[in-house]
C-alpha cells in the first residue's frame, strides 16, 4: 500500500466527536462518532430527530437548520465535509433559518 493510500484509509476510519446544542441551549447532544467523510447536511439531518427539534414552524412551514461552528464563529455550509472543518471537541449550535415578515 502506498503512503497516500495508507493516509486515505486512515482518514476514512477517523471519527469526530462533537457537542451539539440548539440555539436556546436547552437541547444538547454529545455525538461520539461521526464518519469524517459525512457532510454537514447529513450531520444536521441525523441530529434533528435525535435532539427532537421541531421540523415545522408554528405556521406549518418546514424549518431549515444551519450549523454554527462556535470555534470559528461561522455557519457551516451543508456541503462541507465534517472531517475537513470540525476538530475534536468542537461545539456546534443548530439554528433554524428564520424568515422575517409574512408571505404576501
């Protein structure tokens, strides 16, 4: 096995450990294992039911959640790869996208 192949095999086996909370801080989860090649979108989709976060707003519209990486103070894109943006022990906050105003 070449050095590059060995590094790729090791990278496939890495697991990330995260602390996740909702924006209120009332619902939290410790995620001990996340495949390093998972996307942030896949992470969010898996966490919503686990954390029992609402899927719809009071008007019945679907909520879209975003992940905020506290260490960098930024929102992560759903297409970003967890193993490339998250470090051991990072904190992520899930927050729904809020659209102001009423539909016309």
